[in-house]
């Protein structure tokens, strides 16, 4: 149900910076692990699935281009996500950092099997 290739789109709002941003990337879920990336960052971490509820924690690492100001111009950080899986989609809420530096919403769509 969850293992495979997924694409994701996310959005966040920072009232302090008076800005709204959108992003997109790809994710690969396999045996409790997540791998993925976008044009500037790659991701790796773990997920747990209990019935239709997913929780995930992964690290983002900068590798190309400008660092994102909303991520604190960090080279590396942690993202936590949770939400519902209703194949072929996931609707998630997430936060960057602990305590949260930024909160966001994400929608992932399953694109292929392993």
C-alpha cells in the first residue's frame, strides 16, 4: 500500500516573514525507510504505518543552489510528518525542527510500485 515512488507538494506560510511558499519533490518509501529530494535538498529517514495513519521523521540535507531562508539557511535539519493515507494519496501536516521552526501541509501522490 505505501511502498513505492511518490511525488509530493507542500506549502507553508510564515506570518513573521509575510511570505507563503510552495515546494515539490519525490519520495521513495520502502520497509520503513524514506528517501527523496528536490532541486536543493535530499531527504532520508524513517516512517511507521498503523492502519491508515503514517508518522515519519527524516533529515533534509542541502546539496545545491541557495539555501532556503525559511529553513534558517541550514545545511541540515529534521522534518516530522503525520497524517492519513487514502491510496493513492497522503494528506500530511508537518513541522521543521523540534521545537517547530516552521509548520506546513503536504499532499503526496503514489506514482509507482517497487
